[in-house]
């Protein structure tokens, strides 16, 4: 009986999400290695050998672009406070880390249709304003933006819908169903 074929599609390994099987490669000695097409969080796509993803010691977890995945003293957040650098535990997380949490939990927003009902492909995760105790970003790029550390307070939106929703949300500061919010914002 032939061994069951392993499908890694949809699995996350560090910054890599397996999209599909890419190809196979025969090694000397007859071993066949399956390569998997992976999307990296930095935006690159790479083909990675399956055993490299699954091994316990030193697995492949990024695309290998050292500029996009700097670590140690070269990392831009080296020496920053945990709140600024994106501690993944508890509620003490920064704005960008909260969004990374959403992506890790639900996948890229581009894998969803816009939650407002417009029919467009979503592009971004949007904070809905439904957390009773929202956080306020202090990061320069998102200063003053409200966010939640809970991925369940976000919805996938197309860019125009996200912008309209953010404008409406800034004026009203409330968690109203998103379809109504965008309809009202577009009518204004």
C-alpha cells in the first residue's frame, strides 16, 4: 500500500504560509522531496522543501530575505519597550502586533471578501470598534488609532471600505454593524 500523501497547504511555519505543492525533486538514491510554495509575511513567495518546514531543529520559517527579517541589534525594534516592539502575550501589544495577531489567526485579509457586503476582495483587516476597552496606538505611523488585542474585533475590508469606515469610526466612536457604517459613510 502506498504511503498517505502529506498535504501542508494552509499550514503556517513562522512567517511562511503554505499555499500549494510546488514541485518534487528526486535526490540521488531515489528519495523524492516535495517542495511547497509558501507566501512569506514580508510579501515574497518561495518554494521550500517539505522536510525543511517540518523539522524540529532549526526549521525554515522565513523566505530568507535578511533585509525583511532582521534580528538582534540590526532589528529596528531592538532595545525598544515591549509595548512598542510587539510582545505577543496578553494585552500589552502594539498596534502592528495586534494586526499581525489577526493575520496569524484568520490568515491574510486578501483571502476573504469584504465584510461590508460590497462584493470586493478584502485587502486589510479593520478594527471594528467593538472592544469595550480599546487600545490607542502611540506608534508614529498609526498614532491615535484605536485597536484591540483580540483578533475577533476585526473584519476583512477592501481598502476604500476600510478608509470610509475609519473616517466614520473616528467621528462616532462606536461599534455599529459594519455594513450600516459604510453605507452611511458612502451616502455622506
